């Protein structure tokens, strides 16, 4: 830790991982960037051998995310480190993305094999074909609250829109969505580095048991949905084993709505925080696709990319990274990199963005990025068209956040219109 500036105490860095600075970690990230593109930090979790590093700038983060020969997500293969996600899951529980092999926890060639099984369902062309369905869901959700003049934007809109869409794709019964929300919140809240919330392991076990039963039901009663397709592929002799199948489905259910829900809710709050940008967007809804990209850059759902582990000694941005060291690309910091963006701390919905890292980069780039973009486009366009007088109905300081390992979101967002 001798390289750390004394003006940035270790506690400030750990606050990023504990959630204490969840609402506004950006001053800490800005200070980190002045200290270097790659800086040593206190280990935010036990059981990790070697030094932990934060990657604060975009070019270096891209190098780490693309170079899976030198930086692997599979901590178990390096010096006995374990996958961080597994620290909150009971190894004896049914397999989920938290305690079994998934696209999050393997590199090539296993990653290519797992991703190939679902990639056809997540092409930009197919995602765009879902736009009418997404639009219908958005309209129906707003129909339910339109006459009330107020709503909790998280509970009434930002959460149910993506969970309805991904449930339709996967074949998850609509009646189960409320329970999935309970499990998702428990998992999300329990995924803070170095934090073990009571009861999280039991919720994860229940989630896994639900997926096991859902797969069993699809075997008995296959339908025109993605889970039925995955079951069929698995039974036709593909190398996807039972644990991988259950883990894959749990990941698709969780990741398929959690981050998009956060995008819609946090993005709405950011627009309310910047009324001049909100007015500009309301005046021209054709700007919504560009606004979605800027909201993703400015304060996207993912704080960090999944930690990588150095497979061998390597120099990165002048720092000597040792084999087994943990390297954490900080996406929220890279997306405000002064070397990449003009006025990066400002929100500008007309900004021309060549690239951002809100969805990650490389082979582990978010599979659902095309779907998130369609959902974000529809969600913001529909909301602002139907409720142009949208405003917070509670004091700004009363807006509360939840925090997890790699992202943050709003617990609720009371609005009036």
C-alpha cells in the first residue's frame, strides 16, 4: 500500500466495496485516476493470495478484459484462489452461477462452448424483433399507474419490464416473478465483497432448487422457449452437463433483468438530477438511443467487471503484477476517463460516444447488451412520452440505494407525474 496517496485513505477505497459510497463513488474514482491507471488497494476480501489491483483507466482495462491468456476469471486455477462469487454460496446447494461453472467463471474454450448455446437467442436482430413485445409490456405497466399520478418507478416499472421480457424468453411462469424478485434482491444484497448477510445462502439454495424443478418441468412439458431449447440441446449429447445447465439458466434469469432494471431506474434519476438534459430529451425523443449510451457511460449498472487473476508475472501500466494477483477493472471509473472523454463528469445526452465499458469488453462482454439497449430505448421513450411532468415525490436525499459485488441500483424511486 505504500504507493497510495495519503490523501486517499484505505478506508475510502474499501467504502467502494462495502457500499458506503454506493450513491456517489465517483470522487474516489477520480482521485484514483490521478494516482495511476493501475493502483494497489487493500484486499477487499479474505482468502485471496497476492496483491489486489484496481484498473482505473479505459485502455488498461480493455487490455485486461481482452487478454485472457494473462488475466483469467478462473481464480481456482491460480494459486488456489477461489471464485469470489462462491464465497456466499453453499457448495452443497443446487448449482447456480454462484457455486458452479458458468460463463462468468470460465475462459476459452469452455466459455465459447457455453456462450454458443445461447448466443443465437441474443443476437441484435432477434433482440430488435422483441421491440413490439417490450413496448406492449411498457404500455401495460404504465396503464396500471397512470390514473394514480404517482408510482415507485423501481417496483412498478423498472423491475417488472425486464423480468417480464426475460421470463417470456426463457419460459419462466409469470406467477413466479414475485418470488424471483425476492431471491434476486437477496443475492444482489449478499454479493458485496467481504460481506456475508444472514440468510443469503438459504435464499441461493431456494433459487437453485427452483431452477432444478423448472428444468424438470420443461423436460416433461417442453415449450417454445429458451429453457426448453437448452434442455433439448443438453439431451442431444452436447457437452453441457446438468450442473452447467442449471447454472446457465440461473445466470440468464438473474442477469437478464437485474442490470437492466438498474439502468432504467438509475438512468431516470440521473435525468431528474440534470433537468436541462431531461428537457432536451423530452423535446426530442429521437435522442433516446444516444441518451441510453450516455446514461450507461455516466452511471451504468456495473461498478466493476468480474475480477481477473494474473496467470503469470506481467507489467501493466508500469506496475509489476505477480502471478495470482487479483486485478479489478473499475468500469465506472474507466467510463469517466479524462483521456477518453471531454468533460467526463458531465451528463450530455447528445455526446457522440465511440465506446464505453458499461457492458464490459472482450469474450465476457455482456451477452444481453442488445436486449438492454432495446429495453432502455423503449422504457425511456414510453415513460417520457406518457409522463412528461415526471418528478421526484420525495426529497433527493431520501432516495436509497442497494449494493452488490459488481453493481448498484435503487431500492425505490418514488415519482409523481
